[in-house]
């Protein structure tokens, strides 16, 4: 592979590991960039769920990188091969940088289907088994700007044996070597970047071995896998990420898979993570909920402290205290359940001061009505708001790193103003 065009330029590294900077040289021509810490645009087969391209572009400050998953693309391989011009053109995503990942973090895939030579992805038509040859044929057909290497990530359950974890690291490195070999021979993948995958379950020395070995390969960046929400508690995740990022080169980006909750994002940024997937707003939308956590830190830190110590505002009043189970998925304390009867005659916007199309034009009562009558517009309006809110949070996170106000932002996001119940 020729030298990577993708370059991470860091402007600050905050004590404790938070990294502020810009990932430059993205796309085949290298004209795109992405601020870090940042997140990608979550898509299903190239489309943000519930939103048309026109609706999507009413949102400001969207990332230039869209995530496509092999779980949604693999079943359309024949059509795409016939089309010949790559996925970006097929989906009409002309000015978008495409990152191709293996799995979709919003829909956990069944385990127990990995072999020495294959991994499996699940599309709408069921399981698709991929060898490295098939995986690489898909990449040549899709022609993304960057993709994660094939990996055995089936070690995130807590009871995985050390032997199985070691095997996962070995397989993932073997897959990476095969992918790189095939990549170097391929004309279709000229100028495309590869991210190596760091595995290792919850075993520190295997994580370190995976990180060190992957760093020796000509990869443009790293995917940290097997640390997703539900796999382990935040303290252990932070400890593992902090140790792993010390082994990775400073000038290459680290993308964390499967973590999206705001409090977990904050902890992982402090541990040295640069990039996240943005599947969380989609999950919140599917629950019929709206993100409503506060992240505005005043330019005057003293004023923010005073605001924090005052009575909770309307945003805090609508937030749940702790997680709830809504329709089989866990509702978090960062969102409000608009199906709740109390919103029946609540004529406030979802979040006071939010500039998104939904909050400027509609009230909570209308969203409640749309949800209880199963109107498709509910998903559209919620996805607009949740996407805008989540990307706004990342903007505030970068601002906090630039102005040394991360501690204040954490207090604000976690709503640490109420008495502890």
C-alpha cells in the first residue's frame, strides 16, 4: 500500500487522554475532513433511517463520513457488481466519504457462527457467511473510502475463556494480513484506507497484544471492537481503552464500535477514543423517544456552575431517573418517552432552544399524537431532532476540550444537579 493519505492532526491532547483535532485527507481526492472527537453518519444501506436526502440536508454540521455496514450491503452484492460504479454512485451519495464496517451496532448479531476462515453477517434475508475472498470481493464492488478489516469479534460476552479470546486475536490478525495482501493487488481499491481491528475481550494482555501487532501493519487507523454497551461496565472499558491507546500510534485515529450513550462517550473520549458510530439517535427514535439531555456550557464557566446548582430546568424534568425497559429495549436517562400520556397536552418544543426543524415547528403534544396513532411522520421528526441533538453534543464536547471545560460539560450531561434519589 502506498502511504496513507488520511492524517490525524491533533491540536490538543488534554491531561487524561482527550484528543482534539482534525482527521484530514478523507475521500479518494482527499478534500474532506472530520473533526475529532467526532461521530460518523449512521445509515442503513446508505440512507439515514426515516430521512430522505433532502430532509437530511436541512440539518447543519453533519459529518462528511457516512457508515455503511456489510450486514446491509452483502445481500445486494450481485446487483452492485452489475452496476460496476461503486456504492456511492449507486446510492446517489456524491459528496460523501464512505466507511464500511462489518456489523451494524444497532442490531446485535447472533454469536457462535465464526470459524477459522469465516465470519458471518446478518442481513434482512438471514445469515451471510464471508471468507476473506468474499469479504474483499465485496469491498472491491462497494469501493468505500475506508473499511475495517475482517475480524472475529465474538468475545464480548463476559464468560469467554482466555483460550477463545486468544484465538479471536490470532484470527483477526490473520484476516488482516490476508485483507492487506489482497488489497495491495487490487486496482479497484487504490487510494482506499484500511482500519485494523483491535480485539481481546476483557483480557488486558490480549488487548495489548492485539494493539501492538495491529500497529505493525500498514493500516490508516484502528477499530476498537468488543467493548460495546452491555459487554462490560464502564470502569473496565475505560481501563482497557486507556491501556490500548497507549500502544497505538498518536497520529492515527481510533474508532470505537458499539458505544453511543453520552456518558459512555465522555468516558471513552477521556480514555483516548477519537471516533464513534452514531447509531444511538436511531435507537432512541425507534423507542418513540427524544434526546433531551443538556450540553450547553456557557462561555463563562462560573455562570455554568451557578446554572448547574440552580433548580433543574424543564429538560431535566422530562428526563428519566435511571434506565427503563421500553418495548424490550432499554430507555436511557438521556431521553423522554413521548408516548407517555403526560405529553398529550404539552405544547412546548421537544427541547427549548433547539434549532432543529422539529423543535422549531412542532410541539411535544403533536409528536405524542403521531406516535400513538402510528404515523410515519413521528419517526421522521424524531430522527431529525435526535440526529441534530446528538451531533450538537459532539460539537459541545470538542468545544469543552478546547476551553478546558470538560468537567463542567460532564456535570451538565449527567444532570448532576438533582439531589440523589
